C-alpha cells in the first residue's frame, strides 16, 4: 500500500542537515511497513532492528554505555553480521519505546553522526509515556495516521475511482461516478484505515458479507490490544478510567448529534460521582497523546490564531479511525451499507471528516457554537478562518453555516455532504462530497 507520507520521507532523505527521524502514530497503523519499504527502495542497504525482538542483545548497547554513536553502530553491525555504511545506508530502530535510552541515543546521533540516515518507529503510547526525557529539537517527527480514503482507494486497486478524484477540478459529476464513489466510501466506513483490516477486506472482497465479518473480527482484536496497552503504559493515570472514556466516545458523539449535548459531558463518564473536567482531564489527554482520539475544543468567537480562544474544558471527542468506531458501537456492516442508521450516520460522517483533515495536515481545528447554531469544524488556511459544516446526507440546508457567514463574513465557507460538488459564487460556499476531501486543500488555494 502506497502512503502519502512517503513524500515526506523522501524530503527528509534529501535534506542536507538531516536529523534522526521519529515516525510516530497509534499502534498498527503501518509504521514498520512504510519505513522498511522506503528504506529498501531509497538506500543502498536497509538495516532493520526490532528492539523488542532483540531486547536481550540490544539492552546492553544502550543501557550500559555512554551512547557513543560509533560504538552503537559497531555493536549493531556485529549483531546482524552486516556492516552499516553511515554515508549510504539507513538504520531503522523499530519498537524504540521498548528500550527508553535508545530514544535518548537519537540526540547523540544528531550531534555526532549527521551523515547517517537513522529512522525510529514506536507506538505513541510507549514513546510519550517512557521514562527517558524526549530529545527535544534533536529529532524530526512525522506522524502516520490510518489510511485515508484516497489511500484506501489506491490500496484496494480502485484505480479508476482514485484517478477520478485526483483529477477532479470542479464542475458537474456524472451520477454513475457519484454513486460508485459513495458506495466505496460506505465500504471505507466499515473497514476504516487500519492496514490489517483493509488487507483482510482485499482478500475476501468477492464475498462482501464474509469480508466484512472478517474485518470486524480484526477490529475487535485491535480494540482489545489497545485496552491492554492502557494498563501497560498508563502509569499514574488509572487505566480503567482511560478505558471507560475510550468506550464512551460513540455515546458522546451521538449525544452531540441528536441535540442532547453540544460538547463532551463529564458527569458519570468514569463512574457515579465523578463530575467536572478535572475528573477526566488526565485520561482524555492520555488518549489524545496516544493518537487514539481527537479533541476538538469549542471556540465561541473564532479568529486567528484559531486555538487562542478555544475553551479547554469544552470540547467534542472523536476516535482516530472510523472503522474502529463502527466496531466499538457494534454497528453492523449491512446497516452502514444501507446508509440508514439514524443520528449515528451523522457522527460517523463527522468522525470521518475530522480524521481525513488530520491526515492532510489540518490538526489545529475547533468547533463553533452559537446560541442556536453550531459549526462542526473551523480551521485556519493561508491566513483565513474557514468554517466547515458536515452533513451525512443530501438534505443540506445549512442554517448554522448561514448564521456563521452572516456573523463573521468569512472569505469562503465549506459544506461537506452526501451531495455532489458544487459552488455558490454569491455566498462563496463550496460543497464537497464526503468522498472528495483529498481535494480540499487544492480547491481552497483556488
């Protein structure tokens, strides 16, 4: 599966002053695969070490030394039996969180061995909650998310659909294309972007019912693995509190969509008697840092910088992958394919849009709440504040967006809906179909 982060990795490789690279992201999003594939393609030799797998041999190298890069290279070469050429090869240290001082060692590679291309990968859980201080300023950080919809199309060999989206420059969309792309989008709502789930779907997609059952089985296993990690890495934060908040995300999202609440409700989320933001702040921050959730703060008066007026204790909470969201709610694949699941359909669309925006680098996002109106997402682009209203279906009367436009007069406004592409020149409002968020930055530039 080709990933758009490969362009970022290539730019890193070509830099004259190249820091060690740390590829971060939630577990099982494909960090190991992408680094190995990139290393084998772009360098003379790729030297890969899984520090968890060779822990007994690797611990003395990092824990019992002064972290001299030359000595580390010599000892790793001895373990593998292959000489590491610091000028032409790449060194990959996977599962770096399993040996905390290996992360510290990146600082000394940056200071004393700049010519070596060294990349590390590890789950956010272990890296962020490790015992060693993070080498601030000494590493370049890249983030890998689950596959977005565009990467999904390429991964399942839907070349015609992928090409249509990538070449679309506006105008009328033929019904045949729209229906086909929306059908593929609903498939993505089931599989999500976790590589293992997509590969399972690929192997069985000629029998969709069986394929979707197999996908759900994998997603349930992934959720169990994440829950086990809660206790492994949570430290002073109670793992049971983290798990309860993690499992409450679907309920919280559905409450905001059906009008019962406009933000995350703190009361009794952890257990009876727990009230207020302070009771849930640490578990929520833990999930965000682990890459398993997105927190979108409310900003009642959005202006640049967009996060300046955001309220820390007033926010909406989303899962990092829409496929896992479906598994967590036990929402059947057949229901998703019929696209008939009440208010759930709305928060699926919101969750999908948010994770797509993050995958394209929009990670500073707020939500706007007026007296009787709400805009799902507001972000900055090229110095302008852009409101984005999300509608899952084709009934797209955007009263909240109209209220926002009348109050703030943005340079442009965006609707992301179940409808085809369209542009209202008078109100400077663009309608993107849900399956075309990959074109969002290009159209905004225009």
